[in-house]
C-alpha cells in the first residue's frame, strides 16, 4: 500500500493510503520542529521534524547553530542512535564539522583552507565518535570524539600498503572500514587502533581471480560488511562479508537485474538495502534483504506513479534493524527530489517540494529552484537512518538556505492516550503534565532524550488531531 501526500499546510501534511481527498491538518506555531501525519490502514503515523542547524550565505538571513557565512551544499549528514547528527560545513576561509542533538549544537572542530579541501563530505557518526575522510584520496582519514578531540589519524600505508582510500564507515568501537588502493589492487579493509597499535584487516581484494573491482563498503558493529563488487568478468554482485572475509552473495546481475547503484547499506541487524534495475522493463527498485534467507523485498520502485524511475539510481538507500528503508528519489507530481520511507508494505513520501516546515525563522516552504538542468531540489546530499527510525536529512529551503532536520516517527497507536482508556480527555492531559513535571521520559514525545517545549507542542498537536 502506498501513502501519498494530498494536502500541505504550515508544518502538517496529511497522507492517506489509497483514499485521496481525506485530510486533517492544523496551523502550527512557528518553531524548529514540525509534525507530519501519515494515515495507512486506518492508523496514524506522525513524523516530528526538528531543525538541527541551518547554513546561510545571504547577509540578510542569519544562520542557525552555525557561523555566518556557512554552506552545507553537497554535504552528507550522519545520524547516531541517540538522534545526534554530524555534517561537514564550509565556512568563510575554513571548514569544519557540526555536531548537534535536539535542536542545539555547534561546529566542534575546524581547519583553515587554502584552496584545497581539508576533509571530504563523507563522514560517519557513531557512539560519540566521528570518522571523516580527508579531502584527497591519498590523505587518509581521522577519528574525532564529539567534543572535537582528535583520537586517531589514519594515514596511508600500514601492513596492507594502502596508497589511498575512500568510503569511510565506522563501528561503535572505533574501527573504520574503507575501500583502499594498494598499487594496482583494490582492497576492503578494516582499520583500527588498539592500545596505541594500528591493525589493518583485509576483507577482500582484487587480483585473486574473484573480483575485478570493489566499490565503497559499509560496516556494522558486528563487523559485517556490505559492498557492491564486480566479479572477475562483468557480473556485478551485492555481497555481505563476515569478519573473516567470507562472502554471501545477496544479488547479482545477469538474471533478474542488470545494474546496481554503486553503494549499498547494512543495518546493525545485518539486513541490507540496495537499489537495482530490473532486466524486464529497465525499472529501478529499492530492495531489502533480511540478512538470513535469499529473499528480497521491494520497498519502492520506478513503476510507482509518483516516482521518477531513473532518479532511484542517483543515491543509495539507508536501512535500520527494523527493516525500515529510506531513500531519495524525484517525484512526478513536483518534478523535484523527495525522501521516501517504507517497510515493504507501506511507502510514504516524507518530504517534498512546497511542503511547509518549521524553522528558527518560522514556517518555510521546502525546495529551491536552481533553474536549468539542476531544476527543483529539495534534498541535499545523502540521508541517514538509525534504529529508532529517525531519519536525518539536509534540505534546501525556499529562502536559499540549507537546513539539517531529524524526522522522528511517533508510534502508530494513540500516543497521547496516557491513561489507556481509549479516550482523549482531561485525564490524559493531567497524566502527561505529571510525567513531564516529574522529568519522566515517557513524556518525551519527540524521542530526543530531552523534555522541553517541543514535547508539549507535540502532545498538543496529537491531542488536537485525535486518535484513530
């Protein structure tokens, strides 16, 4: 079942599965979070949006949680399990990394630039650590704590003779995984420091008769690694490697599919998301593999009436341990980039052109029209998801600035029926206020680990909307 938006008001979008024309919405006060409701199978799913930072190059528009001038253009956002986000930011004559959570944050480390980038847009945030790739292929990577302290400098060299690497991903214990060059050989390597000693573990390599090319990998905390590969010859394979480098082929070209997007994603559970083009009809689709069987599930595809088929190939999907998959793809209705989220049964367009979203400046429409070939754009760079179901994304705003938002799902049952009597009345208000006054996180409706105005606002909105 697909859910598509049918109405847009300031901060609330109603979505109805299969029945356009039915919507409830309300005007929201200006603040840095918004709520979107998706109605599917007669149940409501709400998404609460919270602005983390916003860049600006316009002297008439202040930035939010960032210095002026600043730019987030073409930067990749990463989200941790606690909802914190990290993203590289370009500053006047310098660059740095923003880290924040719950609508607060700042640039935690910087470096002056002299024409060449110090770091790349590729970074990974996990367990209060940020791994970031250096600006040049042969420059290595660095690992920082989220207070801006440099933990480790991963230079080229090491036991595997690395001459350059790209595609950095991070484990919760501080190991990084990447695609490396070692002479004429491609390698997938896990690199880490233990008691001051650096160790590189080879997972896969070309030149042995198995692979002719390896793409950038992604690793989870169990040190399972997923990567798109080209087998000896021309067949492509999506492969998950275990800690010893033993491969499991998830999908390959030559039968059902004839192409894959270069990158794939892996959840902490070991499940995998990837995008492939069907041999029949050349339809692109986003797929999920459960990590155990050889069965794949289609999350979304180019034969959906509102998804532009070829746009699925532009960016990889992301996946969490619950099997929720998010991806960016352009829509037909707005001819602009959008973010979609699905579980194999329902598919929701989470953000789109002209959608109103609350910011520090008040409600602003999403999307900026660059004209020409670039045209309308809503989504900036890649998106990310955590096991709480929170989705981090960098979005273009109509005023020309770029904001980083975290969308948090509110569980589908009636979350504001605090006394569980199936009704909404004074007793639910009283129960919520008592939990809030007692600093009980059961009142944390935004799931950001804090109790503040946004939780009260979320309660009032959900209470006013009623329960299914």
